[in-house]
C-alpha cells in the first residue's frame, strides 16, 4: 500500500503544480481565497490554531481539471461532483431552482468542456435536500473517490484538514475541520468571499468538500447554500444513502445503484487490509465493484455486508457475515432470503452507516474473553435465525455461562433480538432494522 500511495501522492502533487502554473489558449484566471474567521473561532484540543489565508490568483487548465468536476449546473454559480458513472451530486436549488421548477437538463464537465444530458432527481436528506443529475450515458470519466461507511468513520475521527474545490473560482486551500455533526462536515470556521459576476456578487454553490488521506482525496460532502456559514456548513450523504439508493433503483439505474451500494458498504476493504496485496488494497478501496463474492480466498471480516442480485425477485438483497471457519473463510450465501449459520439476511434496502458500522462478536468464533456490555451474534439452530445477545454479567473470575439455547435471558445474558443493536445517538441517520423482506 505504501508504494502505491506514495506514487499516487507524487502524481497528485504534480497535478496541483500544473494547475497553478499551466493555462490553456485563452487563460481563465480564477480568484480564490479562504479566510478563517477569527471571531469566536477556538481551536479544539490538539488542533493547530486558526490561520489566515491570503488571496491568490490561479490559472486553471481545463485539461488538468479533475474529471469529476461538473460546471455549470443550471446556474453560473453552481457546480456538482461526479460520484458514479452517471451520478452527479448538486445542490437542489441548482437543479430545480428556488421555485421548484426544474432548471437543469444537462451538465457540463469542466474537463474538455464535455456536456451530457441528464434528468434531475430530488434526494431527501436528514437536514438538507439535494439533487442527483442522472446522466443519460456513462460519462467515461473517473468519479470522485467515495469513502465506504467504515473509511468515512475513520476519516471523521482523524479531524484533519479538508479541501474545497469548485469552479469558478477554484478553491484548493486547506480548511481546518473542527468537528462533525450528524456526518456533516463542519466548515463553519471559514468564509468564502463572493465571486463577482458583472456588478453583482455571486456566492458559489456546489463546491465539493474533500478530505485527504494516504494520497487520496475522499469526497465527504458539498456546500449547498449561497455562502458558507455557521448555520449551513454543508451537506453530506450520511442519512441520505438509502434515499439515493432507492431513487436510483426507481429511475431504472440498477447498475448505478449497485455501484453506489458497493462503495458505501465495500465488504472487501477491511478484508483486503488483512489478506490483500498492496495493489488489491488500493483497488478494494477505490473500486470495490471490481471484486466479486469469494475474493481473497473466500476470507472476510466479521460484520461486512455483501449484496446479491436475486433474479427471481428482480432485486438486490444484502447479507451480513456473522461467522467464518477457523481460517476466516466463509461459505455460500443462503439459497433463499433467510439466515444461515454464517450469514444474516438484512433485507432488500441499503443498510445505513450506523448499522453497517456497529460492532459485535461472533459466538461461533470468539466465545471467550467477552466483556460486560459486548454484543454477540449467535446462530439459533432450532429456529434457523441469527440472534443477538448482550453480556450483562460475569462471575468473580470474569467467566460466564453459554448463551441459553431456548430462554431469551439468563443470569449472564440479555436477549437483544434478531436485529443488530444500533446506537440511536447518530443524528440524522436512519437506524432501522431489517427492511424490504
């Protein structure tokens, strides 16, 4: 991974230098400045104090613009981000207008000035609605890297810096990330000065919010409102993943829906960290759709969720890995929409981040060493279903009895049902159980 990441980082650095110094035949000079607000901005513990950013003029070549950058969308001050072969995320107002009448029927990629027809789809988020511009054909462009649920959680815990990028103007300065609330990037400590269009200032919308990690800029959200403010820092996909997945399926974009689900769930990413080569780790992170069930020698990580297309029902089903053999290998998925000793059937709706990221132990693999409060998944042989139990008590030696075969509770165990318990403290995230069965 180190070799691939280093090469990626060097290539990325060269591209940025070229963006600054190269121009095309008729140079477009785009002004960019990011100002950290001094008033009321207090650095978090262990975080660098706010810095003031000076204005810088930059010349950007269309040929060197990111392939995922879309501009304009419905309005000169709007842009979008390509997150799939045909899926472009934009602020809702850029696709539908203030009066809710559709204003965007096409998108224009800044790179090579490529234009594609599209239809607008409203996606309902927990706080902010946004839109998807679904292209009528594969753009043939590399989409912005979309982090999995697991990687997004790791990125948010890092509390590093983020990057705003949009055209015009082009924002390439780092932004200090203070915290996350309901998965929404808190960039409220910055102010973006308006882009002057004629005599009227235009506050740019649709800037992509990216976080760099190991040489990759991961798409985390976008600026939706007329200006960056404390009240409306941005929009992320957290809490709206299911809505986006459902709308893609409803629009007949089955392949796009599956690709999106694979990127968010990415069952191969954590498995690749244990058993993959450097190249496989890199591919699993950036292109999970290139792997099939059985990758890495049928070895998987407990808790990973795999999709399967049910031809008879004409829909996708999702299964969670809850047990493996001693060599960490798993067997085939159940023949029907049901559980077996290794797989839990989750239904036909895309699992959300809270459910996909919840931790538990496998009773079949790790019976010893449990701690009070931990959740264990157990296959009920008599009822043919996966059940969850919480360890609530141990004896003086830290030991406990086996999970009861028939009774729901015992002295050491509390029955928690057939759905994995999920924290309800994740604001804006749908924490429902199995759906669509």
